C-alpha cells in the first residue's frame, strides 16, 4: 500500500483522547479489530503521539504491535514552549516503553518550540540507532531549513515533515514541493478535518457540540461547505468509492502522504478500495473551486499562525 500513515488520534482515553476531541469514546475491541483488518489488507505504517490520550493511544497500539514484524511506528514528542534539557530524551524513552519497542522508525518534534535545541538533543538518539528518521511538525520552510542545517553538520538528513493540509487548509504546496524535491516525506494531517470532509456529516448531522472538533467545526461551518460535500459525493459516486476517500485522493494528487485515522474495520476497507483511484484534472479543479468558495481556512488552536 502507499506509504500513508494510519492515525490513532481517536484511540486515546481521558485528556486529549477520543471522547474529548471527537466526542466519542472508542471500544478497544473494535480498535483491535480495526488494526487487525488494516494490517491484513497491507496498511503497516502507524502513527501515534504521546499527547493522544496522554500516552493511552501509544499503550494500546503497543499492545497490538507486540510480536509482529514489519510494522512501521511513528510517534511524537510535544515540546514545551521553553526548551527543557532532557525533555525530548525522557519523552522518547517513555513512548518506547508504552509502545513496547526499543527504537522508533519515525520520531517527531510535534511543535517547532525551541526547535534548534530539540533537534540537537535528538541527534545522539539518531546516531545510536534509536531514531531511524527524525520528523518535524507544524513547521514553516524556515523551520525546515533550520533543522536541515543542524542535521547536515552531523552528516544526517531530515526524514519527514507533517503539517495540516486539506481542501480547507490548502496553503502547503511550496512546502510539499520542497520536501519532495529534497527527499523529505511530507505527511498531511487532518486531511478529512476530523471527519468534517468525510461526506458523512452535514448541517443537519454535525459534530457533538461538547467535543473539541465540535468547537472547531460548528454547524455554521457545515452550512458553508454544503456545496463542497455535494461535489465530493458526486465524484465518489462516479468512481464507486466512499466520499471520505475523495479528500485523501486529492491530497495524494498534490504530492502529500495523508495520515488517515481508522477506528472501524470498514475504514480500512474503504481506504483499500479507493487508494489506487486517480481523480481527473477536471475533478480536482472542481473540488478545489468548491473548497475555495467556502471561504474557510481551517486553523487548529495549537498551530502557529
């Protein structure tokens, strides 16, 4: 399967977990079935973070990958605004313990806070083989250049960049192009805007009000994206795929590798059914036109402006 990442943001419990962020508590048994189905299909690249349910998502994923070979693991360190010596190393160790692994395929500096200091702290872990690839998230081109220069001094390369990129946050093309031209993987998170662009919600059936995504994307925004949702549904019908896959295919067409959250076995099945579909230039242009007409530039509260 394409080198997309399967996300586990909704897997955690408690603070920053599924109920708080998405308005829905997930059943661990269903998540287990979802993982097994996805792996069986061939989705072997998995993404999590220390802050997803404050370690609970990592712990659950770790219990599922135990004893399995060939699973690619990506997780993240959320740095405080002011650099704290040893915080990255401590967070890395705690994440590895929760995941039940000794090294990480892709380890992220989740925010560009004190970026230079945190990149420098990660270098010994990279040289020791504990971190195979280092990634930076929520960053600008200037941040990328900074990280590249620091790593190059040690004979190392930046492995990946992960930013918010979707039909409602379509301002990343220069960074995507730079990454692809320089051997850096560009991963797009919130391609579906936490489900708002899945085609399964609208102004009549919107997010739970008492959830983080409900506050970020209230009913008033669903009214504005009605034309876009209808457009996506029509295109999905032509290709005999689920509407939720259209934004994912759009992101792939732009050179981004989407991070796709999965909480049900059917999510993995729908992704597998659509992953090799190629949207036409006319379809892509139409989707972008409808997205621009919404007037929305979606912004996460954690993102740098």
